[in-house]
């Protein structure tokens, strides 16, 4: 019991700072599980509904056909007893009556004359006759139709047939049957039954199946969330241990690296070393490697802090122009070593609200990245400005280069840790693939966005280049200092 409560406490400590990747992964797993269950349930419901409707419709057709055959037989027998057509016309209603759910029956002569018939509501005779006139006799043919009652329901007739009618709509199934004596056709019998109750049942079934699908989808989503959370626990445990290791190792490595750098600086001051070109070159190479390792450890520590989900930002109003000028001056010798033209475009003052050190780090990362992957004799340009409307202001920082550019398929992954584009981000260029990931974290910690696109879109003759652009939202201009 004690062990379980300790594990639960550990999970609670993990939850507030858990990376978005875990929440997104759990959500994707839950949604996929929900979609799978919902699809199977929809298929099952469609099959059940289709079978149910098919069975009911088959029964309806069979019943209306049998009813037509029985009534046609009654009429033939009555005609044989009295072969005078006028008598048949007068006696049809006396020899045959409507069934319990029968809506009408009519006998029409070959010329369309009404020989006789009956309906549940006498006031609807003309409307019903319009539906059956011109319909040839075919015992196999069955028609579905509906009857819209205008205004109030009929006052006279079988009002029990209207109890299921919604909005005054009556659903009917109709068929026709030829009435013949020998080879002589004396007329056509039309029979219609009220199937409003069945139509209402279908609508209720549709609503219930839809509701059942929604309920099961919700239950599947809840179950999927629970199962995905349980499935992710071992991964989260491994991740938290890895994150703690990286943070601890980064802290532990900073001290020996500092000592090593100080020792190398001291050795470089020795007269014997200064007089020995080989020793001087060896110590210089070692200092470069120590510096590279120090930057790597610093980047790892920064990312370990970012993984905690609690960015330590010290936001304030400051003039970014000062940092822009200082950073460009610091990078000018690096660009000059490759004969790269380094320029900038910015107003005299750039009031920005944010963490000045971290935003300067973003500028350094983007500028160092551009210089590193721009060939000799190229150009790098930095643009910075604050613009937008009074209520929607943005600070924009863009760095463009004339390098080989980044393929479209890699523009989304370029900000992943340790990711390298094979052609333009190769090992010989240096770096360890963490700079852009750190820049992305800093920008997103400021609720901003960062992306990359070709600096020269569609350019076939010249370089394609890359343009990295970061946009950070800013408070209203009236609040700036």
C-alpha cells in the first residue's frame, strides 16, 4: 500500500511538468481507439438496421400483396354472381370493407372510371385517386408514398390510424391487382395500407442507434484515455529517469570542464608552450574541443530545464536593438573568416517585452546557424522589428542566408533535437543539432512561433537559401517603456 501511494505521488509530480509529447501521444492513442470502436459499432448498427428494415419491408410487401389478392378474389366472385357492371359499381362497398390497418381500396375501370371503393377518411378520396390513377396493374409492384394532411386532421374516419402520424404525415404502402374474369379485364384494384407506425419505429431505431453510438464512443474514449495512460507509464518512467540523468550529468560536467579550460589557459601561458608551435597548436585544439563540449553541456542543461515544463523566464521591457548590435559585432569576425557579408535591417529602437538573455540566445543561434551553413562569399541578413495593430502587436526576428536551403520535407523536423538534413546539415559543418530545438523552446515559451522557408522561393539559377523567422506576441504599445 505504501509503495503504491509513493508511485501515485511520483506520477502527480510528473504530471504538472510532463512534456506535451506524452499528452499528445495519449490523446492520439485514445482517439485512434475511439475511432476504431466507433467504426466497428457503426458497421454493426448499419447491418442491424438494414436487416431490421429489410425484414419489416418484406413483411409489409407480402401482407399488402396478399390483401390485394384476397380482395381481387372477392370482387371476381361478386362479379360472377352479378355480371352487370352498374350493379358491381353499386355493390363493391357492400361486399368488401376495409381491414384494421387498411387505408383505402379502389377499383378503377380500364378507362379510369371509379367503379367503387372505400377509404379510411372520405375527405381524402380525391387525393388518393390522384396517386393511383394511371398506375398499371402489376401484382409484384409495390409503391411507398406519403400523404401530407393540410391543416387539421380529418374529422371523420378511422382516427386511430392517425395516432402515429407526426406533423400530419401518413406513410403508405400501395399495390395494384388486375381484376379479370377469364380473359376479360373488368378493372384494376388498388390497395393501400397505413405503415406510419413502422416509419415511426424506424426513426426511433435510428435515433436510439445514433445515441448508442455516441454513448459507446464516449465510453471508448474514456477507456482509451485510461488504457493509454497506463500504457505510457513505463515510457514516462524511463523518460523522467533519462531527463534527471541528463540534468545531473550536465551539472556534474560543468565543473571539470571549467577546471580543464582553466588548466589549458594556464598551460598556454607557459613560455615553453608558446615557443613550441606543436604544443601551442595542440592546446588550441584542446581548448576548442573543451569549448564545444561546454556549449553542448550547456545546451543539454537548457533542454533538460525545458523538459520540466516550467520555463524560467524573466520578462521585462528592453531595447532589443542593443542586443542585436552587440551580437552582430561579436559574429562579424566569424562571418569574415568565410568572407560572408553580414548585414542587418532594424529601426533605431525595438521595444520588446520578454526575457532579454533568452531572446538574445535565439538571435545568436539563428545567426550562428546561418553563418555555419552559408558557403564562402555568401551573405547573411538579420531583420528585426515590432509591428502589427494596437491590439495585436508582434516582435519579428528573421535571419536569411544564401546557403543551399532546406528541403520542404525537412522544414517541420529541422527543429527536432539532433536532427540533421543530410545535404545541408552534415557533420563537417560542426554543431550538435540542439541549437534550433533550444530556439524553438524559447520562442514557444514566449507563446510565439518559429519556422523556416526558402529565402529565394522559386529561384532556380541562384541559391535557394533559408529564412528563419520567429514571431512573438507583444503587449499593447501603450504599456511599453
